C-alpha cells in the first residue's frame, strides 16, 4: 500500500444508520474521494481532466466489509495500483480505523480512461501510464 493516505476523515453521527454503524453509502463516498486523490498522484488531476476533455469511469467496484465504524472514529484510506492497461487501471483501497489500525473495508476498482465528448474509452497518455506503472505493487511491477 502507498505510504501516504489518499483519504482521511471522521465518521459523523448523521453518517450512521439505525444500528449505530456508518452506513454503506458513506463507505462508497469515502472510497470515491480516495479515487480522486490517487488519480491526482498519477497525473489525472482536475485540471488535466477539464483541459483535455478526458474522464475516468468506474466499470467495476467490489467492496468487502470487515469491521464497522462508529460515530467519532477516524478513517484513513491507503491505495495501491494493481494493474495498468492501455485504457484501464485496476487499483485497491484499504480503509482502516486510524486509531486501532484495523482494516474495516477494502474496495477494488477497475477504471477506464475516456474521451468525454466521444463517450469512448481511449488510451492513457504515456506520462500518465508511466506514473501509474511507478505506483504498481512491487511484486507486480
């Protein structure tokens, strides 16, 4: 996993469901915020996406829930690129309780690089593909 978190935050009471645990909609939202921080590290910054007419689309998302979060818990997400292809990237997030270090959830994504106007997948620019490859899990590089 990357050494720097791609998301840090807190569980607020209004994010909890009727049994007192953070509701699954908030896990998804926090993973989404981690996505954009990971993408920025690869050069897929908001400026790049706006100026180039490019975008990213999630085509697969698999979440595993291991531990619940309660109001007041501190969350940290660390992310790792698993695979880089011509037009797609596969990566995983680990969501931990920052106080205890316990993994609460993991989420693996496949994202596709897109031309927003044509609404079609397109290859990553070489500079972005190279940056993504530098972030690959060492055993997979």
